[in-house]
C-alpha cells in the first residue's frame, strides 16, 4: 500500500496533466491538426539559437568529467551564481552576490527547497486564488497548511483586506506568482507596496517572520511595455524563485535559481538550509551542463512576439464570440469565464469539439477555465470555428 498522503495526492492528481494526456490520445484518433490542446503551458517557441551554440561549445571545449559531474557546491557553480547575481543587479538595481543565489532544478524545485527550509508542521502558507494548483502539493509535502485568499474576479489583483484578515501567528510564508498563472495578470506596484505594508504590520503585531516567496517563471513574458515589479525592493523578507523554462523555452532542462537576499531574516541560516535541502530532497545539485548554458545565455530572450500574436488572436476571437475574459498582461494563459456555473461541464462540452481546456477549480477559482495559448498560431486560428460551435451550444 502507498502512503496515505500519497494516496490523497494521486486522487487529486493534476487536471492539467490529465487533460494533456487526453490530448495525446485524441491526436492519435483524429490527427494532431484536428485537436486543439490548450491544456499545458509547454512553450511552442524554440530556445534561442545561442542556447544550442552554448551547448555545443561546452561539449566540445569543457572537460567531460567536470561537465557531467557533481558541482563543487550543492548551491551550484560559484561563477554561475555570481553571473546570475550581477545580471540581476544590473537589471533591477539590487546588490546580490554569489552567496545569495542557489541554482535549482527549475522553479518547482526551488519552491520545494525553500518550503522545506522554512516550514514546520502546521505552518500556514497563504496563496491568492487563482493560483498554480501544485502549490497545494508543495506545501503539503512539508506538512504545511494552504490558506486561500478568494479571487477578485473584477481585475484579479489580490484581495488585500481578506489577506490581512487571514494572516495569523502561524503564517510562515506567502506565495505570489506574477505574471500570474492562470490569469496572465501582472500585480501592480501599488498592489505590491500595499501587500508589503500589510506583512510588515503583521510581523510586528505577532513578533514573527513572514516570508514572501515570489514564483517567477513568467517574468520575461510581459506585453505592451508592462513592468513586473522586482519584489525584493519592496519587502526585506522576500525570496525569489526563477526558472528558465519560459524565458529560454527550456522546460525539460529543469534549471532555475533561488534568490535569498542578505536583508531576509536569518538569511545565513536560510541560505545554508536551502543548500542542504537541495541535497536531501534528492536533487543533489541543479544540472551541471545547464548551469553553464544559462551563464552563457543570461542576456538571451525568447521572442515573445509569437505569444503576443496568439494572445491577440485568441482574446479578440473569443470576445467576438461573446466569451468573457480579461486580457492577459503577461505569461501565455487566457482565463475565460465559463458560460455555466459548473466549468467542468463546460470543459466536457468543449472536448466534444476536440478543444482541451482546464477547469478553474484546479486553480482555486471555479466558474472559469484556463486556455494555454503557447501553441502554434495555426492552432489558434483553426480552433476559432470550433469555439464558435461551442458558443452556439450555450447561445
């Protein structure tokens, strides 16, 4: 028998992955061109050419024993971490050093590392609905308790009055994700300032340290000149988790980093704990080759004009058909209001037209569905007549 905790996790396994697997099944029956799979946030834009060039040069020029071996520190290569720190400093006016950077196995690995380092059983972690559903499992991994802030369906900025009311002496961390999965909303600077003020007030009231964990895989995917605030500048107890999965289209390579600033409470011990957590969680260290690749590609970016074209085509197309949705400012997701209260019923109806979308209840926000538009442009265009048939079904 598997563990009771794992039994529960299996029962509530990711609806996103389940829909993605269903898409693969349908593609074999109807042909991939006739299946409109909007389930998984899997980038359709290739990695920049510099990534391939860096890999080839590293394979040709580096000592293979070193290149494929363990790093000399669980935190990652010092030169890589220093390069990441300097890049952040030049972009955001920060003052990080190599010691503040821990290379991680993607953002998911980084989140698990920092939660392992921070949480005692029963500690509370606040999330703002809608939120990436895997946060539930990540917090549960370390016997923490998720506390949800209900969604603000007007503009999907966090409800700060409810947030303040739900902070307790057991609150250990708050997770924010901006640009947001699943809405594509960017939390404004005003929102961040007010959130930081609430947390400062509550830390003083309870005499505790509350950490703000900024989950940032979509930082580089922002449209129309929208600025994404860098959260360490607004609140001392901030930890940043970053991934190159979207910015360099490398989701399968599992490479990212944590930033733990000197200003964070007990930062030296927290940095040490994160480095140990990296080892004992089984990652040991972030992939050696990919650490060196990202060092060589720190100034490279994915061409987000591909996503932007999809965003405009899908948003405008669905609005013309009568669907209600907010225009995303970042990431590559469109969050659409279901025409019926039970959005799972709507997802089932969409599947009749080979349209695969994810129910909002997976993100703590029932009544909505998520559409991942990181697909071929032709998929967007060809899906719209099917969305039109679906719209007619709901008048």
